[in-house]
C-alpha cells in the first residue's frame, strides 16, 4: 500500500498499529512538508506495548523518513495552532513475505 496523509491543526490521531502482524510488514513514513518548525509539533511518537512510554519520536522535517515494524504502536502529536502549513507524509506499507 502507498498513500499520502495530510494533517492540520485540529486533526487528531490516536495510538494505533498499521497492521497487526509482527516481523512481516514494515511501514515507511516520508515527511514531505518543506520548512517544518519543531515548535509546530506533529511528531510521530512510538510507544511501548503497554503505551506507558514513548520509545522514539520523529519530528516531521522535510525529506526525513522513518521505517518501522507495522505492528509498533504509534501516533501523531497534535499540531500547534501557530502552524498554518499542512503536515504531509507519504506512507508505504511493505509486505516482507
């Protein structure tokens, strides 16, 4: 699967998995918004299985990418009201089998 995602201030994204499989699918997120400022938030957080700890966080700077097992729980932090840009990503979901 491949798709674009667009987020703006006011959009919510709860903690989720992309696929409920382990070691058979990868997700690749490529951040596409030019000139993103860290103070706008919108980072992708990755959680422990019990959702009590953030194990990694990725700020959506342009042309950065993050690749992870699709079964890892993750979410997007709310975007600041001071951000007037769209947070645009390209998502690739890859089957390893």
